[in-house]
C-alpha cells in the first residue's frame, strides 16, 4: 500500500470513490447530484493538498487537507476522507488520519478541526476519538441526512503536538 499526493490524472478513479458517497447523503454535505467537474474543484483544487491510497495499482482511499479559516485562524486545517467500499473495515480510515496528522504538521498547521461529523456516522465519531480528536461541540440538526432527516453534527478538534 502506498500513500501519495494526488494528481489531476488520478481524478477519474477518485471520482469513482466520491460519487457513491456523495449520492448516499449520509456523511458529506456535498450535493448528492454533484457533478464530476464540481467535485474536482472541491476535492482537488480548493484543498492545500489531496492524497490517495493505492493498493495493487488501484486507488482505494483519498483525503484532502485544507485551511479551515483565513488569516488568524489559518493555523487550523480541515480534512475529508473517503474509503472505497471494497476497502472498508480494514483500518484504512485510521491509516489516512494518521498520515494526515503528519502531513498537516509538515504543511505548518498547528491543529485539525472536523467541522461536520454527522452524529449518525458512529464509526467515524469513534474512529476520530480513537485518533485523539475531542468532540468539542454538537450542532443540533445541522445535517440533512437523506434517510433520517435533520440530525446532529459534531465539531471535533485535535491540537497537533
């Protein structure tokens, strides 16, 4: 398994991971009908860096790092992670999180903040806590889950030592 920075030519495979996650509407606020072009902008152009996980020449996971706020809040980054359906349950989320923590430090960030961790995504909440993140706040009914309606979302935070 290898993790490297993504290139534009990787996006068709990245899109194969992103599209079903966005369409499901249970963990990302991106529109379920988001176009490939808009997803490219959001996942590849806006972030400071985007990474892919490759196994047997296939992209099985991806994540981005981007600055969470401008100016005096720019020392805090935000990340988004997607694991391909076939690669779930093998610890890839943890591997990407730990990699992102190291990369965030290298990029000069002092902290990481997840702005909208959907409360019904219990696997993610547990994973981020086990990776050192604190649940610092809950936003009531901040996420419009496609199946469950309005559900709470958490803000999670980690100061990078």
